[in-house]
C-alpha cells in the first residue's frame, strides 16, 4: 500500500493508518532541541512505527522502521523521485515529496 503523508493529516504530531488485515502504521513528527554543554543538537525526523495485531485486536508486536529516504526494510519503504533528498531523513518539511510504501506481508 502506498501513501503520501500530508501535514494536514497529523493531529498532535501523529498520524496513524490501518492497513493489511492486522497492521497499523503510526507516523510521529519529532522536532526537539537539546540544550546544554554537550551540544547534542536537534532531532528533526518523522519516526515510523509499525504494529501488528491478532484477530481479537490484541497487539502481537511492533517495531520502528527506517526513516531514510530511498531506503526500505521488511516493513516500510520511503520513496521519492527527488534525487536531492535521497539518503536524507524523512522530516516534516520533505514528507510531502515522498511516497511511503507499507509492505503488506
């Protein structure tokens, strides 16, 4: 299943979609700055969590997936025709340029 994320779909920095017979993907916008002497910097990314459920709706597993544009794993692929953003992290600013492929397996 292919989807395109839109900023308008997010409520409180989250968007979830059910797919396949028993899966749910949740996209979480994370934008945090870390202050202090260690200069850890800023986290700016869209995290992707995929959860599986049994026939009674009980969660049987969950895992975070890749958020790198142009990379996929057994759960999710993050695709884009814009070669300038390939290899970068999926963020609030570039997510509308990407297609998220949710593998149904």
